[in-house]
C-alpha cells in the first residue's frame, strides 16, 4: 500500500479510504488497458471478450467509488453536484456559487 504518512498516525478509516482509492485507481487503469485492446484488435471474438472484461472493471470502479461516497462526505457532496446532470460540467461549480453556496470557495482554487 502506498502511504505517505507513518502508519502509526493513520487510523483504520484513513487506511480503508486509501485502500479504496488505490483500488479505484487500479480499476480505472484496467478499464483504460482493456479499452485500448478492444480498439486495437481485429478479432471480433477477442474484441467481445475484452469489452466484457472492460465493462466488468467499470463495474468494480463504480463499486469502489460508491464506497468512497458512503464513507467520505465530500465525495458524496461532489458526486451529487457533478453526476447525472446535463449542465456544462465546467460551469456547474459556478452555478453552485451563484445559487448562494456558503462554502469558503476552496473549490475555486482548483
């Protein structure tokens, strides 16, 4: 596991969050690899198998993301802001501020 702080100062929840984030990264990397292989192969049977595998990795990534949403309130807040909307993605945050968001605007420093 890739920790950047000494283990003796990390609690179990923080380590579990790190596990979930690392799993999410690994699943997304697998999606990328399978997706490239799907695009590259000319064998239709292999293409179907690789696409199936890619889609399984997407499912796994979504499960890890959902675990993060349930265990870190900021994930829940951000996912509720950005997912399943039809608004321009880059203007969603601005709309949030215009609607009276009382945050400190830290998100604007991105």
